[in-house]
C-alpha cells in the first residue's frame, strides 16, 4: 500500500500516504495560525497604561500639567496642553515650577504631563519619557528644545502625546 506502480517502472507514493514532510506545510500553517490567535487574544488593547493615565484623564476630565518656569515663550507649551486637553475631553489644571520639582511630581504620578525646555542630555531622560520637540531655539550654549514629558511606561498616554506633538510640530512647519 506504500507505493503504486506506474507504467514504465516508475513508482509514485500512494495517494493516501504522503512522504514525510509533504503535509508539513499545512500543519505548520495551522500551528502558526493558532499561535498568532492566542498571542492576539492576550493583546486586546495595546498600547497599555499600567497606571491608567489616559483613562483617568478622560474619565476625570482633568489633565494635570506643569510648565517649567522661565520659558522664553510659554505660549507653545500652553498651546500644546490645550491640544491634549481638547483631545481627551479634559480641563487643564496647569502649575508652574522648576524643572526638577515638576519632573519629580511627574515621576511620582502627581502630574500627567510636563512641558519645558530641556537639553538633549537631560539626566531626567532615564526617569521620564521625553516626546518629540514642539520647538527649538538656539542659545550661546547650544540648542534648547521645548519638549513634553510623560511618565515612563504609560504607553497609550505617551502615544497620544506623541501624536499631538508631531501634529503640532507639523502644523508649525
């Protein structure tokens, strides 16, 4: 039953028995589809916020933001915060202060967003997520960027902030 004799002496595998590996493609496709399904089932809403920043801002209708004191022109920071508040349906509660104070409050979860001028090598880059620059200005010591910052790991929130920063920067070009 393993092989069928063909005219001319050639042998061909029996139609009901495939050689090892011939049906591997179909089986691999099924296994791959099952694995993909199981992986996607666990990823119902990505990106996620472990601390729920985006959901909290939307549900409480309150965006807690900080603007670093001493900005040459704070209008860009205010405009960005208004954009984000509008996008989330929230009212912006804005406070001013030093970069160190505001970023520490952001890292602790007491603020949702901080906007300020930061150099490229800010040590806070290890503790918070800096987003795309909203503006840039030159100083005698180098360029300074107007940058929004968010808590690390709040990926859905960061994605929204990133989108708004890119849109604002694109509108200014």
